[in-house]
C-alpha cells in the first residue's frame, strides 16, 4: 500500500472510530431514563457514584452497546471472508444457512425447553445463546458435509447447499412458530428478525471467546484471502494449500457467525454491506480492509440499535429491521 493510501486508511479508520464513540455516548444518554454527558462520564469514571445511574448504564445500556459492537464486528468480518472464499460479492453470512440453523435451534428451545429453565437464573440466561450456537455449528457441519466434491471444497456447491439447508431450517422454524403460544411466538419473531434488547454481560462472556479466537486467525490469513481471488491453479502454484486454507477461513467465519447470531438473532446485511463499503473507502488489500470492515460493522449495528430504541420510544423496534431499511 503506497503512502497516500496508507494515510487515507488511518484517517478513515480513526474517523469511523470517532463516529462509533459519539454514537456510544448518545446511546448511553438516550432512553426512558435520560442522562447527561456529565452523568455518563462521572458514572464511567466512578466519580460521585449513583446507584440509579450505575443500574441504567452498567446493567442495561453498556452490555447492549458492547454486544452491538461485537455483533457488527463479527458479522462484518465473516461476510468479508465468505465473499473472499466464494469470490462472490453478493455472499453474506445468511447465504450459508448458518443464521437459519441458529434460528431453528432457538425456536426449538422456546417451543420445548423454555419453561423448564424458568427460575434458574444463570441457566435461563445462557441456555438460549448456547442453543443458538449449537444450531449454527450443526448447520455449518451439514453444509460442509455436502460441499466436498472429489476430495476438495466446491465453492458453488457450498453456496447452493447453504441456500438449500437455510430454506429447510427456515421451514422448520416457521412450522414450530405457528404451533407456539402467542407470547412465545412474539418472542421468537422478534429474535429471528434480529434484536439485542435483552443483552447482558453473560451473553458477552458467551460470545467473546469465539471472537478472540477466530478474528486473529482471519487477520493472520488476510493475505490468503487476497491470493484466493486468483484462479485456483495460480494460487496453488504460489504454494497455497487451497482446500486447507479455505476450510480454516470458512470455519473461523462460521464460528463468528454462530456466536453473533446466538445472542442477537438474525441481523441481515451487515456481512454484505460492511465489506463493500470498506473496499470503496480503502481499497482491496484485506489486511487493511478487515479492520475497517470491523469498525463499519460496529458503527452500523450500534447506530441501528440507537435508532431502534429511540425512534418510537418508549417502545422499541428490532434492530434487524433498522439494518434492513439502511
């Protein structure tokens, strides 16, 4: 990357980070219980501690904001990987059927097990994201099993299998949803649409390890994503183990998607939009593009969540609807 482009990269990245910081402050202040900038700063810095402010910021708003950032980062980076591996600019996390797999697992949990976990505080909080994570990973394993052809990973078969498996899981989710009680049905629909209103620190602990493991792997192999844009024969001639590298990158992206979807529901289009916006801003080299994608993904979800919780306050919209509108 030449000097001017590198300068543009740093300026772009810092501008997005500043925008995220501004939106975070607005999100911490906005809501049914209004806070000023001074109140937020004092509470965060533990100056003149106020139990009411602590409850609003640390128990309700801050976990929600952090999950929005992590989900945006995870889905954005996963989208970049899927587009790079499949060489398809229209690919996104939803196209692989992993969102649908996680969604079906959540609906199964709500239909069969939700009442069993009521009253068990920690288990009731963690059970739903764990079901979602298992569902997403199970969908990924099924898709992988059908995507190998003649001992190698077939990208076209991967996409077609993902669409087919996603449709199947979607049909199961719809069938179970129609059998639910009205209250459970509403909860299921809100979750499937994409929502982080029920965010808490346990959800962050559940998804953070996946991000801390998978994102460094993807960053380390960013140059591989660049080489995968060549013809397979050209990449192989450069010493790249195509099947091995594709599998590692896809499995890392699947881990990110499953972790994100398990706590936020199916928030669509982040994995599609963030990579294209980033490439438009800073070029196509993935070692520079991926950090910008992470920042743009975080900004999109945090901003959408801020709009979702304020536009018709005190009621809220699912954040997935706002993202889709954008």
